[in-house]
C-alpha cells in the first residue's frame, strides 16, 4: 500500500526503516488516518519522520506525490461542518433562511455523494454539477440563494496546501549555513583537559553540590582549575576559479573560525584547485606570499585537525599529470594526487568540505576529480548536517 510514496520519501533522503513503514501501514489499516488526506499527512509525519530537521523534506515529498489530490471525504466533512456551525450565524433574509432550513443533512450527504461519484471533470456554470459560477447548490462563485461553497478561498487548508507552505524549512539541517551556525557547530570540535598548574578560579558545580549535601545543606563552594581546549586546527581553502560562486560561504566559515577562540591553535592556508609544492597565506595565491608544502608538513604536526574546503572540481590533468597545474603560471613537478596523499598520510584526522550539494557529486562537471579526492579524504557536504558529521569524524579514532 502506497509503496510508491515510500520510494518518494526515500528519494528525498528521509531515513525510514522497513519497521517504521510497516507500523505506518498497520496504523492505516486500523483507520487512524480517518480516510482523509489531512489525516494521512499527519499520521505519516508522526510515524515516519523521527527528527524535525526532515519535516521540510517530508513536505516536499508529500506535495510532489499528492499534488492536486483532494479526497471526497474532506469535501464532505467541510460541507457538513460549515452547515452545522456557520449557518446559525448567517445574516439571511426570511426567504433565504427558509431555503436553508429545507436542507436535510442526510439528504445533502446523499446528493453530494452521488455527484462526487458521477462527476468526472471540472465544471463551470450550470445548475447541477459541483463547480464555479452558475446556479448549482454546490461549488463557489455562483448565485444559488442557498448554495454551499465547495472550494475557492477557505480558512481550512488541505493536506497538500499545508505541505506546500513548507513551514519547517528553517529546521532543515542540510541547508547552506551562515556564520552563527558555523560557530555553533565548531564548538563541538573541542577536547578539554585539566591544567595541573594555574589558579583555582572555576566553580565545580557538581562537587559543590556533593560537599554541600555532605554538610547537611551548609553551602560549601568547591573551586577547580579551568579546563582548556587542546584541539589544534588548520583550515586549507580552495580559492578562485570555480570556487568564486562560493566565496561568500567561504568567508562565513573563515569569520566563524576567527571568532572561535577556544582552539589551542588555528592556522589558515589557501590553494588553487589542488595542493602542489606551495600553500598560500592569502586567497590571492601569489607565490611571493606562500610556504612550501614540505615546510608546512614539518611545521604543522600530525595532531592538527585538517579541514580542506573546496569543490574538488578541476581538469583531471591537474590531479594526474606533473605540470598539470593551471594556477598563475605555476607548474607542479609532481601530480596533485601525490601531494594530496602526502597531506592525508601526515595527519591523524582530515576531512574535506564540499560546497556542492552531495547529489551532484557523481553527475556534475567535476564528478571524476570529486570521486578521486573522496578516495583520499572523507568528504562531507558543506551544510549543518555535513559539518556536524565532519566534526564527528575529526573527533573519532585516528584515520588509517
């Protein structure tokens, strides 16, 4: 049942297990959607979506699959609810009220069900079918003195309309992020250690509670030495060329890391397309303001966490051929792959952040070089979700 909807959700990268899908099917079989598309929408979201970060993807998948669908049950219930609740408040003439009072709800339900079964297409004008204009008692924008509006402007939205609003797009974790989100994510990249030396200047809340409890509630403040972050980070950013459309995003990451003061050491370097004999201190990548990559590897120890930022998209020759570099008349004497592997092998933890969305890594213009670099460095999408996964990788066991 609705197996194509299951595949639609998977196509939008919503993590759904078979167990969850079977639970949803069981809930449908027990009538928990109340034969309504609105009920189906909320039931599916409640059972299948485990995190609000995926709500927007769910809305997009739902809208794509059910666009244009409105169930007869929804129409029927909206009509009956309107008659029961709104009719007493209407300001009608005596003649109009007499016409309305002649309606019998059971008869109305029967007539509406018959027309919903018989009508196969849109209808405009006329006196019988559900449509717009005309004198039919069912529809909208018509002239029947006791007509019941179906469709048109409404205070109640259908499930498809709710999904189309995409009210949860702000909760997405795969959206391109800004400075503030960068800062919050980078705070997770820390490893604290207690200093043996230094003054006792930080309140140890847990020990304060324990000591106070031991003394029967008499306050006993316990102070401890501050803990410092021991993480050292180096950010290597691709500059110029195909990275120009992402310059603002790179600037945001640069700003966020500069604002982040909890790293023990933080270094910035630049390259163009690929790393060769030199790394640069400025995004202009002039040779006069550079450091030899060999010196970089001697100066920066293997304990540094290395974050490479770039689209990994270039001519294949820039990776595979000596002299294949095209940046500023600079020619490499060894292949780009050689230098990238040296960087990967020197450090204990490295990741590559790619501003190109992950679905395009295998079919875009730079798909070949992206795949080659993915075999050297763990690659993550430059989104909140991707950055958090990259940080988790940097804090994990040493890469082999």
